[in-house]
């Protein structure tokens, strides 16, 4: 019978200690691995938690605190909170539609109203929610500035210079900077065409800064913010008429339309008379006659005066409609919406002449002879 020699006590003890040592080492490795895994897991949870917190915190803040440009947003009838959140995110009013939904649910907000809203990217979620509940813009403007009808860009520059920290010269330098104007043309491609950079144009944005009362939501807006706010309003007013331009004789593009509206703004004071004078202008264009409207003479002269003299009619300028046939090279001022409507919807008649008497009443004539008779009666 074969067999190994029995282990002595010392050998057995040695092997036992070796196994014990190995087990202790293995247990130590396991503990280290477990410790590493727990540390990594804790760090992951911590990072995820901090990242989640920062993400949610950021999502609850305004999209752009310094941007007070108004954005028109339509909330359709029957929109759910989810639909509303998606619309707001698409228009850059909120950062994240999911966070908005959770936030409104957490605060138990509801009763949002359908309608047309004017939001800004600087509004907080609470301001947006309050607007949706009340159906109006909540944020009050820091101040409002009114730009009257019939103002040219020099007059508009002076109006803003009285309210804010920049000078009228700085305003004019900005809006006459070709590179800046080209940037605006890229952002408003339908409204601002290549015509405004014609070498004969005095000021590229003349006529395009709409007459209105503008709420300013920052105390000292930049010239760019002001200009874009005004162009937004002009585009909003002009846009409905884009499709009608092709139907108008002698009006080739939006620049012509804006130019015609500026002439009507300065020739008459009522919507009715503007539509009728618009008919006169279109009749004269059709007959290849000069428009011969006095406000263009004053603009060509570049000086304010109460009356146009015969010597003024001889001014050689692409703006002087006693010197050039057709429309002047560009607008001579901003305009009222009814002047724009009159340019698109003239009253049809056969009149080729008109004049205003001392009381401001306008008289029309079909022929030069009739016109001269009216002048003898009401002017001379």
C-alpha cells in the first residue's frame, strides 16, 4: 500500500497559515474592489445629481435675460400644457418643454388661455405662466417711446436720443453703416431689399422705421435693439400686403410700396383723402406724368420750410418728383398703416390733379384747365 508521509504539526501549521494569508489577501482585494465600486457609484450619483440640478436650474431661468425683443406666439384653442410647452420652446421663450411641464404640475398651475401673445426671451417661467393665465404680457416696460407718423430718420434719431444715452449722431452712424444694414437685410429679406442700398438713396432705412408707440423693457436699450423692434413692427404691418404687390400697376416691389405709402402720408391727413390721392398718383403714373408732390421737394432740399417755392421745384434730385418721372428713389418718411393701405387700395377715378385750400379741404380735377380754375378760386 502506497501513501504519502503524514504531515508533521509544523508543516500543517505552515500550510494553514499560508491559506489564511491568501484568504486575507483575497478579502482585502475584494474590499478594495467593493470600495472602488462604491466610490465610483457614489461619484456617478453625485455627478448625475449635480448635473441634473444644474440642468433643471438652468432650464428654470430665462432663455436670454438681456433680450427684450417681443416674439409673437399663437396658442391655439384647445392646446394642452404639453402643446403649449412645445410651442414656447420652439419660439425660444422657454429652454425646455419637459421642465416647463413638470414645473407647472409641481406648482399646480392650469387655466392657460388660447390667443395671440407677445413674449420675450427675458421672461421668467413665472412671468410666462402668469401671462398664459391672464391672457396678456405681464412684464411692465421700463418706459415707452412714441414715434409719430411722417417722421424721417433724422427726426427719429432725435426722439430716441432724448430718451437714451446715445446721441442722434451715433444713431445715424449705426443705421447708415453698410455692413450693419446688410446684416439687417439678411434678417428681414422680404422687407429690406437691395433697393435700399442704391447709390442715390440718402438713408437706407428711411421709411422702414414704423410709426408707433414702443414699449422698452430695458432702461437703456442698444440702437440695434431699437432698430430691430421698429423693423419687426414694420414687417408685421407690411407682410399682409406682400401678396398684393404683383396686382398693382407701377409698383414693382415692397420698396416701391413703402415709398408710395410715405408720399401719401405727407400729402394728406385722413385715410379717405389718402386713398383718393393714391388714385391720383396711380393715374399720373399710368399717363407717364410726373407725380409733382411737394413733400418730395422738401425732402430733396433737406431743409424744413412751411412752403415750397417755384425755385425749389428745380432742385435736381432723384427724390424730387418735379424733376424725375415715376416714384422717387425711395421713401421720404415713415407712415401710418392707413397710408400703406391707401397705396394698395387706391380709389378709382379719373382725377389727375388735386390741391388743398386754406381750410385744408382737398379739391380734385381731371384736366389741367380744371385744376387751374381751382387754383384761381381757392389759392390765388
